[in-house]
C-alpha cells in the first residue's frame, strides 16, 4: 500500500509538469507545420520548434503563477520549462540579432496575457486574439529564420492567413459549445466566422493558384460543416477536441498538397 501511494505521488508530480490544456499543443503545432512547409531547409527550424514547444508550457506556468494566490507549486515547472526554452532561444539569438525586436514584441503581447491572468479573465476574446497572434506569427518567423532575412514570399503570408482563420474559427467554435453554450448569439457568430472563413480561403486558394489551391479550400469545407452541425448533445470536451484535431490535421495535409503540386 505504501508503495502504491508513493507511485501515485510520483505520477502526480510528473503530471504537474505538463499543462492540462491539451488542445493548446495543436495551436502551437499547426503554425510550425505550415511554416516548415514553405521555409527553406535550415538548422533554425528544429530550434524554433524546440523553443515553441517548451515556451508554451513556460508561459502557461508563468500565467498560472500570476493568477494564483499561492503559486509555489508553479515555480518548479516554470523554472524547468523556462530553462528548456532559453537554450534554443539563445542559440537562435546569437546568429539572428534582430530577434531582439521579435522578443520585445512577444513580451508586450505576453504582458497583455499576464494582465488578463491577474484578473482571472484569461478566456476573454481579446486575450484569445492575443494568443492567436503569438502562435500565428510563427509561420513567417520560421521563414525569416531559415532565409536569414529578405522579403517574405506571398505563399508564406497566404499560409499565415490560413492558420489565423483556422485558429480563430476553432476558438469561436469550441467556446460556442462549452463556455458560451447558453448564448445562441455566440453560436451564430461562430457559424458566421466558419462560413466567412470558407469564402475567404477560396480567395486565398485562387491567389495560391489552381488546382494546387484546392488543397487549402477542402479542409475549410469540413470546418464549416462541423460548425453548422446543430446537435451536440452528449459531446464531451475531449470528443470535441478530437474533432478539432481532425480539422487541424486536414489543414496541414491540404497545405502540404498545395505546396507539393
């Protein structure tokens, strides 16, 4: 019995090092995948992936510490993840001094996140928008690091817009089913965003060039259809999240097809 309790404490200790918001990993992963599809091969790409996937939990525990009255339990994971993120960030900064300005921009955006966390209002749409800007910016940032400067190609911006549309639509949709499920107006707004995104991405696909641009459009047909679904009874958050993940994978695959054609 004593051994079982010890093992349980070890499991809880390990689990406390990982943010419980599983969907956030997909929010970080999608822009990295889209950026990698159009960025030249470079040693900076794995470093940026490393920095992003360690920077997210570091920011999570920093915000948890800012929000909590007794935040001692957050200090250890914050230090671990901050150290893990500082290594690739420092390596990138050594060869790309302009990243200082990028860092200042992220710091300003993160200050907004901290302000919302202190008010215990992190689910506000404004805060969500700031978070989306932070992750969507990874698409052009990956190209800039790989190309060491220069004008960003049109296709990089197109995938940046595609990424923004996906993340905004997903945020609105999930909120309409969970935290805002008692507000019909919010559900309507979510559907409007999904349909409008489909229309917009048709234009982006045209700018990309046919028939390759169809790869960008098809996943948004699925995303619009799931948003227009009216009966969500019995759908728990985990199941809703898996459906969103299917949409994210579809966008990544569609973008890969568009790039390869």
